């Protein structure tokens, strides 16, 4: 939303120079945020000489939508608390485009979590989201809701493909739909792919920022807003959630093909920055091992070592092997196989790092030759869409009893794990 930018520091510096914009860093060193603020102020003056729309003025107060910490980062005692304490509940993780709904006396606006690379202002979906024939008089309050935008058509990716837009996941398909020219996007929503809002937090309500209030209080405002929006005819809901039997709920989400859940502390505040608090929101995502157990094909992936990466100089293990590249054989529906790099594994015990590292003739750390082809069992969090590799891969164990020929995965299964 506010300060996120895909532009590099060098690009931002050059843009300010070309526009004659002076940037004051105060007592801080040169940084992207200061450049973005300066550029944003410049473009605001150019685009809105008579003043900002109310929705945009509000949304500029939010640096970033609140982000989740990963479950793997938590200590064992903290993970136990997530599963067993009534302070935490689980909410189903949705496969949609993250966005913010702003409802004020000036009407609706919708914003992406990202900012434009052209003017550094939050990207508005106001003209590309079709709300249908809703009754605004049924909406009594003003509010800002954090949400996921999803499609009610489970084949949204196929819908987009028919129109020449190739996407690999439903999330990408929804994002692509919202990025189309407004008339084209709305036509698709009307004809085949209506949108639905899944709201999970309320940040501002009737003129008051409520991010500092505990989640349990913010949810009261959230439910009030959702009730009014439903009455008006807008398709919006709360995500499914559970606080009393979380492990069963989590298993049911995975069983029906879901990616996982977000654990939320009912007493946590909303942090509108890119920091990831371990005591607020935590991603509890499907791992490959859980998926494999469900399919009855084991509990880890066996892969053979095909390469390595040198450790970053900032790491405590600089001068050693930093990560190993591991591969499998992908088997297609006709039984043909081909080698495929499945993961880069950096979570390696120090003792193993030292054993597998040798020094080249110029003194650089390299992987010992005898480690190529060795088989390891790995696990990870789902599969990336483009490269089809495990995310956050970890080394589970060494498998001296197996050879590379044993490392086979059905391509159909791997594709089913793509997020």
C-alpha cells in the first residue's frame, strides 16, 4: 500500500533528480522510503491539486497490510500455545488477491497491497471491481476492511486463458483480472467470473483508527460492517475459522485441498508495517509431507544432490557450503521421466556443512565430489508456480540406502501442490 515499491534505490534517486525533487533524509542515511515519500508528494500535487479523495487520504496512513510470521520460526512452546491456547484461533487461508475496501461518505474505493511504479501511489481497483446493484442506503457506517478478493468461479484461470491471459494459479488469475482495462474486467466479472470479498479485519470505523485495539474488539466492527454490506447486496463473508478444535479444523482445510490456515491472537493489535510479529498472525501452511501422507505416498521427498551454493559472507557459516541443490525425476502420465531440480536446501546442520565442504585451488568453498548423487529426504511448504520447486525446503535426513533412480515424483502430484 503506502511505502512498498519495486523500484531500486538507484532508479528512485534518478527519478527525483530528473524531476528536480530535493529529498531530505534528516539524520538517516539515503533510503528508499524518503525518495518514495518525496515522489509521492510530487505526484499528489500533480494529480490532485484540489485535495485528495477521502479514501486515498486514509489509505496513505497504512505503510503495509499486516503480514504473517511463519510457524516454523516459532519456538516449540510458542507453537504449542498456538494449537492449545484459547488466545489463538485458526482462520482458513484464502487463495485470492490481498486488498483493502474503503467505504466513506464519498463512496467505495478498493486498493491493492502494492503501489504503482509510475506515481508511487496505492493502486486503486475502484474502476475495475463490479459491485452489482447494491443498496448504499443499507450501509450506515464508514470503515476500512482488510480482505482477500476471490472469484466465485473455481475455473477463473481457464476463464482468463480463453481471453488470452495465461495464469498458473487462481491468485494470479484474480490479480490479472483486476489489472485489465476496466471495461474488459467488468465484462468478464458480469459474464463468467463474479468477485467475492472475504474480509478478516477492520482498521478504521466511523472516523476512528482502531488498529491499536485488540483483534477481538476489531472483529466486532468487522462483523457489523459485513452485516451491512450483505444487506446492501454485496457478496462478502468472513473466512471460516475455529478456536475450539484447531487441529481437526486444520486437517479438514488440507483435506479439501486448501493451502493452510492463519493463526491469530485475539488480543493482538494490527501492525500496518512490513514487520512480522510472532505473537500476532502466524501462517500454518500445508507442508509437502502432510500432502504426501494424505495421498498415501510417504511423508517426505527423496531427492539426490546435484549442486550447491556458497554461503553468504554475512552468515555464521561463511566459508562453507551454504546450500545444496537437490533434484528428482518427474514422471509424466505416460511413464516418461526427466530430471528436475526440486529444491535449494539451506537448513543444514553445521557438522554436515563442514563434512561436505572442500576448498578449490583458489581457496573458495566447494561441495566435495563424493556428495554429488547422494540421496536426502526433504520437506517444504508447497511448490512455486513457475519453477515448480519446494518453498522453504528443509533437510530431514540422509538416505544412504537409496540411489538417484529411487527419487521419482509424479508430475501430476507436484502440480497439485502449486500455490
